[in-house]
C-alpha cells in the first residue's frame, strides 16, 4: 500500500500501481484478518468493481486527480455514518437491518473527492464507550496486540487503518472517541473544532459535543481529508461559522505551547510519562517555547460530561421507536440503557437543577479555563490516555472505571475546541503511545503545522 | 463526593420515563451501577457556580436560518424504506385508542 495519498497519486501517474491493485490489497487483508479482528461489520462487495471503473476514468483523463483529491483512496466509515444503500447499524441490534436512503454530508463529500468505500466499521454501540467492547456485534481487537482493546468508541476506525485495510477511516469524537483509539493503535486522529464539520447524517450521540473527524496513518493524509470535510453545510446549522481548511507546513520555532499541569501530575504510568516527556523534548528541539499552564477545573470535566452527555443521549435515542426504522426499544444493549436512564434521572424535575443545570455551569468554567490559557499560549500538548492500551475485559464490568479512560480527552469536547492525536513512542512491550495537540476553536491550521513539523523533525 | 443510592421505585420510574422495558435487566445490578455513576458525578456539588452562566452550546451562534426555498427532500418510498410495517404509503403504528374490556 502506498505510504501516503500523495505517493499513491504519484504512483498512479507513473503507472507503478492502479486503484484496483490497491483496493485488492485492502480486500485481501480484510478477507484474511477481519473475522478474527472484527473490524468491519459490512464489507462493500462492489469495491473491486468500483476500483476498475476508477482506473478507466483515470486512463481517460489523468487530470481527474486534480479535481478529486482523494481519488481511489480506500475508506472505511464508522458505522454511525449514514451510507445510502449500505447497511448502517450504529453497532446496535436495534439497527441490525437498517439501510439508509441517503448519505451523510461527510460521506457525500468524500465520495465527490473520489474515495472507494471498503465498508462500515465496528464501534461501541451508539458510540457509547472507550474500548469497542460495547458493540452489540462483539469487540474489535487491537491489531497491534490482539489481547488488547483498540480504544473506542471509534474502535473499528482506528483498527482498520492500523491493520492496513483502509487508508482513511471516518470517526466521531464526543468525549475522546477518535483520539483514544488513535492513541491505542499508533495512528493519527483528528477531533476538529465543534461545528467545523457537518454532523448531518451521522447518527447523533450528544448533539452539543459530537465532532466529526477521521483517522489516518500520517499527518499529511489526515490534513488532506480535512481539506475535504471542513466546510459549512446548510443541513447542519451549527456549521454556519465553518470555513475551508488549507494544510500549511512551515517553521514553528518561537511558538508558545503550554503543558497543563493537571493533565500530567495525576499520571501514574511510567511509560506514558516517559514518552510524553520525550515528545516535549522534541518540541523544544524544534524551537518551541514550552510553558507550564493550569486548567483548574480539569478534575470536574468528567462529572460534567457524564451528566450532559447521557442527558443528550436520552433525547437522541428517543427517536428509535421501531416504527419508522429499526427494531423496538427492547433491542438496546446494556450501556445504552444505562445512559438513557442516567439522562432521564438528571433531566427529571427535582434533579434537573442539581445535576443538569449545574453541569451546564461547570461546562462554562471548563471552557473559560481554556479561553484564559490561550491568551498566553498558542497551543497545548498533553497525553491522551492515562494508560497504554488495556486488556480486553479489564474495565468492562465497572462502567465508572471505563468512563475514567476519557478524563484527558473530555475537556476539549466540553469546550468545543480541536485536538489532534498523534503517535509517539512505545511501551517496553511495544504498545503504541502518543499525545495530543490542542488549540483554540478554528486553530487547526496551526495544529497541523506543528504536528507536521514534529513528524518530520530529525 | 456524595453517595447516591437509587431506590427500586426510582429505577422503575426511570425505565417508564425512557420508554424502556425492564425485561430481563438485573434490577439490583443496574441500581448499583447507576448509583455508582450518580455518586461519581455528584462531585459537582462542591463546585461554586454562583454567578456562572450556563453553556448549552459552544459555537456562540444563534438564529441560524436558511432561505425558505426547496432543499433536497426524501421521497415517499425512501421515507418508508426502513419501516417494519407500512400500508398504502403510511407507517402502521400500534393503536392508541383500543377497546379495553376493563373500561
């Protein structure tokens, strides 16, 4: 498989490869490994046929690569992205037989950019989870170490890229669901500014928090996909302020990057700490000024999130009535039931003020923490996960311990700000480690600039 | 952190509010798990939020309107395509007013 999309297009032009060859390679990996790794829930059996058509289009007009920046790129969609004519389950038995009659806006945009859809990717059901173990169709295994989770909820998205089954996966991040699996699989995952990418056609989890992103093997591919997805969309009113994204590379010396002390001082895992410190050293060697900063309300973020998110979930899942689509509400899995019940509790009269309204106010405090810190620094860097990828079954019996996997990613969702997770370092056992680059709303241009310089730094 | 202990009746009421059936759910286990989560989130009680506004959404946008003109629409067949039960272009639903022998 070509290393980058740019390499791929260069190889198409030079005749070194064809779309069919690349898609065949992906399909072979899927055929060989998917039953074991449980990454794809639905595979597009027309992918090779579509690849042949694309090769014909390319042969007739090579300039098509200029009009279609993701031409021939094999893509997987997290199974909450509506794909016209292709089953979309949200990894839930409720939608086991549901076939959408329309495409999500992001699916449509990627199609227009020339991708080939390899299929639909497993995830925690309804995107509820941090490990992939809440899927109604069995967990996805981490391709790097098959006894461990790939992270969630975008478990299949990250695993598909790590396993070489696709070049790009779409995914969503509501409390860390792109960044955590990217971190656990050694891939690059973007959580964009909330409202920068259209949520239309993506099965809603928590509507004020859902951010639509993607996973790739490297920074430049990730940026290329973002150039396609970042735009206003009349079908998602929250994108009214959105704008196009343009990838810029350049010198980042002199930038001020903050390390939030609250994110580091609670870390107990030596491997995570060591890798993070090494990444900070590398940034310093790039000429970046590192500053210690404070986000005092960090330790209240998870509590605020686990009030607001289930409340929004209970509202969004109310539409699954088994009448217009899907099976009835008895088909919901245990985690979905738990979250709907918590939402009902915190929204009910008598508890609404103490829980839901309180959480809305704490959300303001968390957002203000970031607003204040960004007066003094350009970006932040911090770890993504308190631990390296954990073992299957390790946290599944205690919901709260699973929720604590997200403490370093949740605050960015509450504040609506972007963050890019990139890999760096490994544990002594060879497990992936990494960190995230966080910025103010609409600062992705700067985030990618730093990420690219970091990736390329000698 | 305040310990929250859900009562059985409260749990049953939550199922009703959520239009979910208790079915084969282990009530005691669910009660414990929910109580754990509610205890976990009750740490917010200690936070001083006097004078703090709510943040319900982070974009700062308000009153985003679109032009009152035709957008792409879903046709009847597409709209009905996911339905378990349909008839003459309608979704079929369970009766609301049904004969009740006890009435």
